[in-house]
C-alpha cells in the first residue's frame, strides 16, 4: 500500500506561520540590547557568566567617528565601546576588552621603561628571538640554559609563564623603546619569600654588547624587586670566567661575597661560581 501524499491544508499553513513568527519573536527578544549598556542581553549575560565580571557600567556609543580614525568598525577603551554603525550586532568581540582590562587591574604585569628601553612581558611571538639568543655560542658560553632547536625553546617560554603564575619569579623581555627590537632578557627566579631573597639573571644578544643595555635594564628591575616584591637580598651566581657579567654586577653595586669552587658540571667539566649580592639598605 502506498502512503497517501500530504494534502494542502490552509489551517496547517497558518499554524506553521504562527510557529515561525513565535520563533522570530523569541530570537529577537534574546538579541534585545540592554538599554543601559547597548550590548545585546544574551551576549552580555554570556560574557558575565564566563568571566565573573559585570558589564553594567560598559556603554556602547553608536555612530562614533573614533573607529574610522583607527581604520576599524569598533573600538573599545576602558569601559567605552565606540562603533560606526547603529546596530549592535558587530560588537561581539568588543565587550571582552573591558573584561581583559579588569583582569589586568587585578594582576597586571609590570612594564618598566627607561630612556632607551622597555621591559615587557614575554610573548609567544618572541620564540625566534629567544631561540636565537639561547643558541648563540657567545651567549650560552657562560649561561646555564641553551637550546638546539626552535621547538625545544618553547620550554623557556613556558618557564617564563610558569614562574610568573606560581609567583616564584619574573622575567622581562628587554626591547628597544622606540623600535621595539628584541635585545635580550633580565629577571628573577628562585624567590625565597620566607627569607626575602631572590636570584637575578640576564642575557643580551651579542650585537648589543658594550652598549650598557643590561645595566640600564637591571637597574629598574632591581628597584622593582626591592620595592614591589619586598625583597631584601638579590643574589647573582656568575661563572668565574664571565668577566663581562662580573663587570655589570660591579656597576650595579653588587658585592662579591666569595667563590664556590667546582660546584657545578658544565660540558663534562667542573666550573666554579662567584657569588654577588645586593641588599636593600635604606
């Protein structure tokens, strides 16, 4: 027996039309923008639920000339979202910026600036520069960390993030202030909070040696450790043959405290380390 084909029924047609209209009304209500913020309610509640931050004091400003000046369709700064159009549909990414800024206020990374340098947080885009530095024969000659491949260098990038998250240290990418060229690194690890001491390290790409860059970078870093991390003692362990590093420490007013003879093995040879320290004497 053949199935009877469905016949046209005006009543069924009206029923489907009403259902579609109901669905459209439901969708439009879910996309209604908040009168207070100008952000679609569903988008607003979704971001608030995921981030834990309230967007009640964020405001969308339509028909703003600001985005066009920045060659965009929307621009967010602080708690203000500027957009060129009148409809809120294309601001889906912008409410995240106030959330990110609120998160940064809770746990901001300290960016340090000098006359020539900017010390910033390491980014994944620094991987090639870090690999170049920590595979260069002149850099790793007296440095305890080195890598043989770009992929292996991700371990160092992960380490920077790890010590920052665990609050056992902090390292900065040292860059040219005006051209943002990557120059090297400076930072602290092995933070002993109980005894208020920390270990300092640094390295610089060879093409910038002799320029005073490490001294200029280490000065604000040490000041940050003393003032913001409440460290009393900064230690540095230097291979006895590393004359350039010892020169920098002397310029930074670190005091030589002694030599640990044959305390480590490097390249199947015993090496000796000299201990330098700087105290926060007020």
